[in-house]
């Protein structure tokens, strides 16, 4: 449980100020000391209903003590906050008065200096007005107000002389330019007179050329009219030939369309025939597959002896060889021996299998 001392010096207060504040909490501190003794006794006591009642009563007292502590804190803090604000107000009032006096004293203290600065500024502006008549651009890096009179006089006279020399030189150049302009004007006028003569001569020549051009144009127009008549006749003949060719093309196109339709019909007929044959072949293959499957099924059901016997019996001799006169004798003999072989083979199968 925290019961250490709170030292006023740690918060920047003197011991006297700290004691004054502590006195406001003296009643609470004294009551708290008494309750601490009761609290320590309860902690040491055996837990029982009586101890529980003592703890309840002490807890209530501590709650009331804490409320009193908060109330004192609120009052004291409000008091010292108000005191701080009052201190700030006094400081600001004094600061304003001091600042006003300092500003006024600063003006008085720098009066001569300010008068001199104003004189320099006015002189600077006056000298700029005087020298600007003789320079295109005044240098901003020069303070003419601080310039000594003899220095300014020399500077001003130098700029003035330079300007006047420039004006004199410019006048010479201007006079020279005017003379050159006048000479050029006379040269241009002479050229104009010559050009006017040439223009008149050219006009006479133009009229001659125009008359010749008109004669040639008229002749060309007659030739063109004749050519247009010939071209018109040729176009009429070409149109007539085009109509005839178009009629022939239409006849050929109709024939071609008819042949194409017939070819398409024939193609459909052949495709139908091919489809029919394809279906019939598929049916035959299906039938053969079915017969082979039936035959295979039959063979699967037969014994090895039956299969061999059936194979031997299926061996036949063509009757047509017996019917032909030239091979009948040999055919009868072969058929007899073949039958005897078949009988022997069937008997062998019975014996062995």
C-alpha cells in the first residue's frame, strides 16, 4: 500500500507553499491514518461474519473519505487554476504597457536616423529622375542617395555626354539613312518609268498574241466541232454494238444458267444414288456380320469333334466336272476317292476325339 511522502520541492514549490496546500487535506489525511489502523486489523483478523461486517463498514467510510478527498481536490485545483489565469492576465497587461513604451522610445531613439534615411531615399529618387533621361535602364544596384555630390556630378555628366554623343551619332546615321532612302526612291522611280514603257510595249504585244490566240482558238473550235460529230457517231455505233452484245450475253447467260441447273439436278440425283448404294452396302455388311456372328456362335456351341466333322463334310467336289464329257471319268474317280477320304476322316475323328 502506497503511503510515501509527497514533497512540494519535486513540483517546483517552496516548503511553505507546499505546507499551505497540505493543510487543506489535513482532515482527510488524519482520518485516513485512523482508518489504515482499522484496515490492517481486518487483514490480520480471521474471516468470519463479524470481520465481514467490519470490512463493509470500513469500505463505506473509505468511499465517503474518497468523495471528500475529490471535493477538496476540485476546490483547490479550481482556486490555483484561477490564480494562474489571474497571473497570466497581470503579465499580459504589464507586457502590453512595456511594449507600447518600447515602441515609442524606439521611434524617438531612431528619429535622426529615420530622417537621414528619408533624405537619402528622396535624393535617390530625384537623381534617378535626372539620370533616367540619359540612360535606357537605371542600374538597380546603385544607391544614388548615398553617393557623394562630386561623384554624382561626375557620374551624371558622363551619362549625359554619352547620351548626347549617341544622339549626335544617331543624327548622322539618320541623315545618311535619309540620303540612302532618297537615292533608293529615285532608283525605284526610274525603274517604274522603265517598267511603264515595258508594260505599254507588252500590252501591244499582248494584243497581237491575243488576236493570234483567238484565230487559233476559232480554228480549233471548228476542228473540235467536227471531231465531236465524229465522236457522237462513233458513240452511237458503240452503243448499238453494246446493246447487241448485251443481248448475246443474256442468251449465253440463260444457256449457262440452264446448264448449271441441269448439272445441279444431275449432281443431286447422283448423290441420292450414291447414298442409296452406300446404305445397301451397309445393310449387306450388317447382314454378313450378323451371319458371321451366328456362325461363330454356332461354332462356340459345337465340340472340337463336331467342328472337325463339319469341316470334313463341307469338302465337296464340283458336280459340273462330272457332267462334262471330256473329264467325267477322272471326275467320278476323284469324287469317289474324296468321299472315301471323308468317311475315313470322320471315323478317325470319332476314334481320336
